[in-house]
C-alpha cells in the first residue's frame, strides 16, 4: 500500500514538474490528498503495530496466568500427595490397632481355653475323688499340698545295702503293718547277720541283687570286675535262700558318672542274663545323715508328685533314723489310701534318665 502511494506521489511530482500550470493546482491538491493518505497509512501501520504489541502483551499476560495456574495446580498436587501420605499413615495406625485388637482377642481366647482346661481338670479331680470314695479308699492330700493328687497308689518301699543289725527291726515294722517290701542286698559273712537273708525271704519280701562289695571303683573298673561282683552276691543269695534273684539295683544308680564307661555294656549284659534293673524316684535322704523327721518329710512331701512311687531307703549300718521314721511314713501313706507292694518282674521299673 505504502509502495503504491509512494509510486503515486512520484508520478504526480513528475507530472507537476513536467505538467502545465493549469493542471498544477489540481495536481497539488492530489498531492496533498496523497500525503494525507500516506500519513493515514503510516498511522494505520503504527496502530496495527501497537495493536500487535498489545496482543503480544496480552498473550504474555495469558502465559503468566497459565504459569501461575500451573504452579497452583502443582501446589494442589503436593497438598494432595501430603493428604494421601496422611491417609496412608492413618491406615497404618488403623492396621496396628486392628492387630492389637486381634492379639487381645487371641489372648482372651487363650484365657478362655485355660479356664476350660482348669474346669476340666477340676471335674477330673472330682471324678477321681468320687471313684476313690466309691471304692472305699480314703485319700486326702497332705496338708498344704497343692497340685494334682491321686490317691490309692501302690508304693514300693525298697531297702538297700543290708542286711545289717538293723534289718530285723525293719522286718518287724513291716510285719506290724502287714507290708511287703524289697531288699537289694550286699554281701556279708558276719554270722549274726547271715540269717537275715533267709528271714527276708521267709517273711514274704522280695530279695534282689545290689552288690557284693559296694566299692564303686572296683565294680565299675571293667565288665569282668562288674560280672565278678554281681555273680558273687547272686550265687551267695541263691545258695543261702534258694532264690535266683531277678531284680538288680546299680550301686549309686543306673545313670551316674560312676559307671559311665561301661554303663551300656552292663545294661546289655543284665538284659541278656534276664535281670531287670530298678532305680527309684523318691528318697528318704538317708544316703546322707538325716534326722528321723527329715527322713519322714523327704518321703511324704515328695511322694505326692509320683504316680508310681519307688522309695529308696537303707537298712545298712548306722541308718537308725530310717528305722525310726519308718512307722510314721507307713501310717501317713496308709492314711492317704496308699497300699504297699514288693517289686517283682511284672512291675514297671523306674529308671534314671528314662522315667525318673
Ligand atoms: Zn547301695
């Protein structure tokens, strides 16, 4: 447009210079109009440019607005993420609470089961007691005893290390209460003692093998030494009484350091020979020095825990307190409904480390 106007102006000026005076005024007028047009065109161009700048500014403002909006969206997203995190934490707390509730529920259930078991045990105890009453067995636990109580048990009293000068007293006490017991005997040739081997048998008790010498180091030094000791007392008892003993008790017990080296060999040998060995699960404590009262309590306080009590005592020398405590032990156990029996090959043996 501007180029056209400029061309027009140039043409007019040429005409003006070269044209006649008559037309000069008209040309000048046209020139003025063209100048005016040019100005107008220039003005329009300026206006257009200004408008363009304004448009650009508006666009920039719009972009800024968009950026602000984007920032706002980002901020919202961050806030949303934060909320999600809080919700996750809340969910975790809820889960923990649920778990705690579950544990509490389990504990409550366990407590309920325990209560049921206690009730069942109580019912069993009552039933047992009724059964005993119906059988005519008077059986009361000792005073102060807590825990399971089974009355009417068989007690196996056993006497080791005899015979000795105390053996007749023991035999008389057992006779007085009409009780049979078991004697794991040792070897003695003392003339005043020798008759007691027979006395044990004659009065209906079980005679059984303990040891000839009771010397641990000698007996357990080798299998040959062990067998020699065993056969010496075995043959002696058989020759004196006519009884071939079937039961045996290890000096010191079946499972001690004393016989560690040959213990299993001895057990195999005894089995092969048809001999049954017995340990014990109640002691009166007379392996050491005890008063009669201690001997009594050692038995009656501990026997309540045993369903199959085998009591170890000694009728060897210097065991006077054992003899002294014996009647009281028997009377107490009888008052609890216990009965007494001698060991024989049909009785389940108590064995250390197995059913001690
Ligand atoms: Zn012994």
